[in-house]
C-alpha cells in the first residue's frame, strides 16, 4: 500500500457568485475574519500529513501564489517594528512545498483534476475543494487517509443533505455498509432532481483517489455544459475500482456561497481573540432588537 503524500486543491474557478468582489480578487482569498479561505484548506492538508500540495489556478489567481510565498519587505518591516506575533503569523504562510499549475480553460472540476496528473504520478492522492471549510479535531482529510490505510480503498466524503438540495450535489446510491458512517457505493449521480435522487448523501469537497482516475478523466465525455464532471468520472471508476463513501458528521461551512461565507465569518469571529467579545455583545443587542420588532 502506497502512502498518501500528495494533495490537489482546485482553485481555477471564476468565483462569479461573489461578483463584484471577485472581479479583481480570487474568491479563495476572501477572508474568514483575517484568514483567506484557501489557507484553512492548505492547513487541513498539512495537519493530515500531506507532504506536497498542488494548487490548480487560472487567470487572475496570482494573489494565491503571493500569499503562500515569502514577502521579505513585509517581514523586515514587522521585524524592525518589533511586531513579533504578526511576523510569526506571516511566516507561517510561507509554504515551500506548494506547487502550481494553470487550468487554461474553465472546463469543469474533472478537467481541473486532470491537470494534476504529472504531479501525482502513480500514487493515491487527496483532493480538497476550497469551497468547503470543515474544522474538526481530526481533519476530514486525515479521516479519509485512515480509512484508506484500514480498508485499502479510496473514498469520497459525504454529508446528509435536505432532499430538495440534491440538485446541487453529486449524490451516492448506497449498496450496504462496511461500518457505521462508511457506505459501499453502488452509483454516483451528478446533481439529480429531488424525485430522482437515490439517497440524501451528498458529496462534499474531500476525495481520496487512485491514479487510475486520470485515464478515466482523459476519456470522460463532457456534459451538456461542455464541462468534464468529476462525479461522472467517479461513476465510471467505481465499476472497476470500487469506492466507499464516508459520511462526515462534523461542522461544514460552504464558503463558496454568500450565506455560508457570512456564517463562517460570524462563527469564527465569535471565537477569534480579537473580535469575540465585541461580536457577542453586538449579537446579543441585535437579538434583543429583533425581539422588539
């Protein structure tokens, strides 16, 4: 069994749901309090034991590379002013084991993953989508790696979703269980209508995949929107290399959605040492005002 050493983080999307902010700023750099959302995903990979990370970018994404690179001018300025805590915070984002490749055209998540083939080589790897921040004592990526080491099977992370939201997710058709919260996958269906969905187990942004997925992606026909869908490729892969679905029950913030981003900022702000006191006071006053309306 090969060790899972590499992670792929797709970050080439246009971020149209956050326009006009994303006209000049990558959506992955939008902050949750004071931390770019993509930093939470990179930190999850590192905490899970990942040794090398590939971020798949596109046009206008240079800020992501700059963020994880050293900024000598800024560091010297903080050093001269004796701002040691801020200096440590900045240095913590200098991660030399991050590599970058561009997806030339926005042709879907499957096509984005395909750009990682030379980086991954013939190894199992994890995919972390930047729209999902899922804080947990044991990172979700680490949980998938533990499952791989126990069962020698690749997997996708899922959550229970409201039935009316199945048209926003890839959905799992379950064919039994290996253990609690660990499901055998019969089929994977991309964004089915509520009355056609085989279950309410929706795929969320963490995958542990074999290198064979690249051959599948190379031959995967685009969908009606001319995009190569990862879920469709996983359905093909599952016929020859069966996957399992891990049902994640921890917290999830969908920061690819305006409401999810607002929730993340509120809840992380309530925990942040610089903002928690004032935010708690404000929310209590706001709640009282709402009661009086």
